[in-house]
């Protein structure tokens, strides 16, 4: 299968790194967050020095489909950042944004500029009451959700709109907060997390949803069929809307789902171990995926008619029912080693 990356681009932007997050800005622009992959010797040295493995260098990697061959990929080093989430926006400008979970640092690239933005917690309209856990594009804007039931919308450089004040804080912060957010529109949002803690925004107020389990909720998807899909610990999954819910999967998946998105008439779900779909209320392993695509499971993002999937094994995207491979980590790392051998 042809890969849309040159050896030089891979060696510069992705070698010794692995992807754990992705975002689609539009059908021609994809973004990734990649973490540094350490050898056994590097891990030993890291442990001896007392450095935190959570603070390994990250790369914000971008891909432009319409770029000239050999000039389609770029990257920015995020030095000693902890867990990073990547999102995208087309409003107020078309950009990628990388957000650090703990100190809420923000780096923005796109529309001809790249800059370190003000940390979210120091911005005008700061929505955060706990750490960042997810960023999603909703109607073109970048939204975040996080600990202690935080929800916010990025308005522009150094400025956010906070939904958090309209949502009661948790009595016990250890009960969690919001792990995911999705919306049919900006006036029809769902935020989920904690022990069956589900909230709905109707354009005026936030209200807690009567949800049929107190199992920890992980991911939410607002489907093109009008249903909301919510998945919990070990993949326990429900479909419904507002206060009406139906269980469609009993769970038993060791990792649960990391992402759920709607694409081409069905829900797609993934984690580091595989890909599933939900169609007509039934969840099943995704069939017919070539092995070169299946190994890219991990994270999903969808926008502008394109679904991007990326993980430990590489990255691929689906458009008009066809899968296209971007890179396979195993093959590229082997090629890099061969090219550098004496």
C-alpha cells in the first residue's frame, strides 16, 4: 500500500515518536500529537535521572494533502509537555491547537501563523476548574471539557467563553468531571464523564441527564441519525437522547473506547486494540479493514467528509468509502534504521 510520506519527512517529524491523538481541520489538513518513544537504555537513564516520563518531548505534526511531495509534513517540538490533546477549528480562523492537560499551555498553528498562546487558565473567560481532558470541534469552534465539569469554547487568541459557571460543581472532586463532549450544534451539546454523569445543553441551560448507569462514562458521539451514543468503562454502550436511553452493548472490552465518531452513516469506535462500528443499534468489530489500516487504530477524528485514524501503528484516513494509508510506523522505522546503517 502506498504511503503518503517520504523517508526524509518521516525521519524528520515522526521517527522515534508514536502518535496518540489526531484531528481533522478540513479534508486537506490533518494534525497529530506524537510522544517520544524511548529505548530500554533511554528509559533506564530517565529513571536514574529522576525525570518524569510524562514530561517526554512531544511533536505537534501536521500534514497538508495538497502540498508538494516532500513538503507535505511539518512538526513543532513541544519540549517537556505532559499529556497533550490536539484539536482543530475553522472559526474564528482555520487552525490546529495543542493543549497541555496540567498547566493548560496552548500552541496554535494555521492560517499563516504559529504561536504559543496564553495558557487557558490565564485567558479571558477561562472555563477550567480542573485539568483539560478533551478538545473537539463543534460548528467550527474548538471546545474543551475537563475536570470538575469544565466546558469552554475558544473565541480566539487568549480568549474563551466559559460554560462552566452554568454547571454545578461536583460535591466530591474525586468523582471526576467531563471526559468528552460532542454536539449536534452549539445549541445542542452533550458532556459526559464520571459515574454516569451526563449533561445536556439546549442553547439556554445545562441540565443533568437521567442516565441508566453509574459506570464511568468515557466517550460521546452525536450521530447523523439523531441519536446520541455514549460509551462507558469496558465498552458498555448506550444510544438515545436526553432522558431516553437504550443499552446496545454489555461491555467486556478491556480498554473501552477512546473515541467515537459518526462517519458515512454509522458510528466508528476505536482504542489501541481495534476498530468497531455501530449500525442499526448493533455494535460489532469493523469488517473488511486491511491489516495496514487496522494497525492504525487508537484515535479518531472526523470533519469535512474525512475520518482520520491514528495510533501506535501509524495513520490512515477514510473518504468516500475508501481507506488511504498515510504511514505505517513499523515499516518506516525499519526503513530509517536500514538507511542509517553503516
